[in-house]
C-alpha cells in the first residue's frame, strides 16, 4: 500500500491518493497531474521524483500522531522559539522555565 499527497510536489494542492501498488498509484497520479495541473507529458525525471514522494500510509499516520502529541509541548510564546519541546519539559521537570525565560529576554 502506497500513498501520494500532491502538496509535496505542487504546493497548495490538497489531493492525495492511496493504491495497493506503486504502478496503480503512478497511473492515478499521472491522471491527476494531467487533469488538475495541465501536465501534458511526464518526463522520466518527473516520474522518478514522484515515486520518491510515495510513502507507506502508516508512516504518514505515525508522523501525524507524533505532531498531534508533541504540539502540546511546543513553546507557545514566540513562533521562532528555539526551545520548542524543551520549554515544557523544563517546566514539568523543575517546576519553572528559568532557562527558557532567560533566552526569551536575552540574558
């Protein structure tokens, strides 16, 4: 079983497809690219790029699950905070966020 999500190739396209084999999936992807993205012909290089983007569905499920779990531990103070998971772990382990606070204020 393989899955392809078009967003990995064409940013902003939410189309995805799952198929039992790579060959079936490639056929469906080619049809989508022709219909939705006006791809008249798929070069061997493009076919290779596409096949490299195929994933097993359980890998995508696992990644999504980890993201959902770890979202709770992301720093919510600043989008570019370098502490991410460490900020919440520090708070849970020590009862405060002293190191994280110092980084935020630049000391």
